[in-house]
C-alpha cells in the first residue's frame, strides 16, 4: 500500500509539544476543536498553507481561518474593530469566526487568505486546540479536516479515514462537543454580514450587535464567502430533505419523537442534533441503502446551521 496512515495520538502534553514542533517545522497536524476537527498548518508559512490546500483537494480561491489562542494574537493579524472586540469578549473562545481587515504587516500567508485584503480569525474553545496554538507559537490555518466537499469530521477516526496518509499526526481529543463549524461573519465591510451559520446562534450575534446581520440573499452583491459552494458536506448517497418517512431502501434520519433509523435528537434538542449531525450522516452512508431521508429540523438557533449543512448535502453534485 502506498498510503501510510498517520498515527492517532491521545492529546497528552507530550503529544501536544511534539505536534507543536511539527507545525513550527511546516508540517500538518489534525487537531480537535469544539466544532469539528481541523487540519492545521502554520498560517504564516506559504509552504504549509499550500500543503493544506493540497491535502484537502481544496480550490485555492477558498481562504482559510487563522486560529489564535488570544485576542492579542488576533490583533497582530487583523484590525480588531470596536464591534469585533465586543464580540470577541462575548463569544471567544468559541464557535465564532470574524472576517476582518488584514493589518499592515500581518504575518499571515497571502495564500491562506486567498489574496483577499481580509482575514478570518477564530479562537477555538478547546483546551487541546489552545495548547497546540501556543505550543506552535504561531496562528494556525485550519479548515475542517476532510477532503473538500465531503462530510466534516467530528472524531479522530473520521480524520484518519479520509486524510490519514496526508498528515504528520492526528491528535485525539474525543468527539467534538458542538459538531457543526463556526458561524462566520464579515465585519470588514460597511454592514456586518452573515457568511455561514454555525455554532453561535445568529440571534445571539444580532442581539450583541444591536441589529440584524445582512444575509447573502439580501442583495446580489452582498458579501459572500468564497467557500460557500452549493454542494458540500456530501455523503456518497443522495440526501432527501423534509421527509415524513423513509422510502423503499432509504434510511430515515429523524429529529424529535417517532421511528427513525438514527435520530439526531429524540427530544428535539438542536444542540444535541448539531453534535450528532455529521457522525450520523457518515453512519447512514451505507452501500446497502439507496438514500438518506431526513426529517424536518426547525429553522432557528442552531437549526440554521444544521439546515444549511443538510441543504448542501442534498444539493446536486458534480458542479466543479
Ligand atoms: O469551526 C470551524 O470554523 C472549523 C474549525 C476547524 O475551526 N473550520 C472551518 O474551516 O470550518 P473551513 O475552511 O472549512 O471554513 C472556513 C470558511 C469558508 O467558507 C471560507 O470561505 C470562509 O470561512 N473564509 C475564510 N476566510 C475568509 C475571508 N477572508 N473572507 C470571506 N470568507 C472567508
Ligand atoms: Mg469545511
């Protein structure tokens, strides 16, 4: 076999120190965050960032998030405007990514930000991620640790299954608590804009900002995230949304009480459903089935992020 699998290592202090040294040497390390596992590399090193795009099979026009261990570290990379500082104080560490103007002299690789004059920054709420960023001594560029377009990984084993041969090391910190990626907002323009719903509820951000976030659908030229391609998070099987029941040969992914092959949350809890979403989509992606039918999920709070991922999982495939 040509692919050698990277070792999955329990995230002990010794393993974190070793991983930090590997990152500082330009190598790639997969690590846990509270949202999904990230494929980390030195955000200030073109060669490491290029290796991330290569390992994921990701188009290089799609920029990466720079992960930091403190607000001060973020402030060295981007202009932390007033609203950004307010939101950082309220939601960091946590599943909030803010797109902000690149600071003059920012060390972040231009490849990481896809040549844009903005950079996305986030401080993850996971002790292993924070210790690793500190051990590496630099911001870490880290997309979700899956091949581009596939379902995001919420365990170390998921990472090994799709990227095993392409990373130096996989740090195991157990299953991810939140289960969907961070909420991405753009604070670099005139009006704060929502680029991707995620682990922080949009309602909470709008309350903190004291006004609505503009949405990509608001106007044709509203800010968009280059990463929001239509088909994404896709299992191999077709996905059918808002299903009342399973059709012949389909599995039913349920939400709330009632019969289901697997249930995102029998009690109808959106946080529990988000935490289960990607692992259950993987578990139902079986060759003996013809499709995955998914019960309706309410469109509020974390439901926005869940429905966003489900719509992309169900979108027509094969668009480049
Ligand atoms: O929860 C998360 O955010 C996970 C964990 C590992 O932190 N990371 C993650 O990264 O989901 P990724 O690369 O899969 O998604 C980052 C999103 C993409 O949609 C990308 O287009 C957008 O953020 N993005 C990054 N930099 C941007 C920028 N300067 N302007 C607009 N969008 C940006
Ligand atoms: Mg991703």
